[in-house]
C-alpha cells in the first residue's frame, strides 16, 4: 500500500498543493482539513495512527521528542517525515513524491526521517 500523508499545522501549505499538483493520486491531507489551531502533538500523532497516515512536519525542534515519547509509551506510528524550513519547496515536493512512488507505507512504521533523504 502506498504511503498516505498528513500535514502538520506548521507545514507550508504550498508543499501539500505542490505534491498534489505533481501527483494527484497521492493521498495528502492538509492540517486545516482535520485539526483546530493549536492541536497538541500527541493528539496529532494519535490521529495519524488511527488514520494510518505518515505525519509531514516542519517541527524539527519538538516533534522528535513527542514522537519518541509516543512510541516509548507503546503506541505504534505510521511514521514522521520532518522537512527543514530551510529546504526549498520544490525539493521538499520532489522528495515526498519520490517517497510515495518508491516505497510502501509499512516501510515507515515507527520511523522518523529528516529530509533530504
């Protein structure tokens, strides 16, 4: 099964639209579709688990800690992909499309990945 993505509230919306423009078959849900402003990271991670979506976030400062704590408590995670704010949008879009096209969702389970790969 191909990876499904969930954008965190801090992810630049142009990344979501750029990925979907490049490959409309990708299932990439924006944060605005499902989260209220200020939703806690543990709630976001739980939502991603329930929906089997890999979280894509710019939050390289606190998300790794929340992810470790989430999985340390025994929860499974579909995975987290961290996109540095300094990464050009086009490169981030290319990397996410490549991940979607060249991997299976199960390959990302309980993993956290910093782009670029």
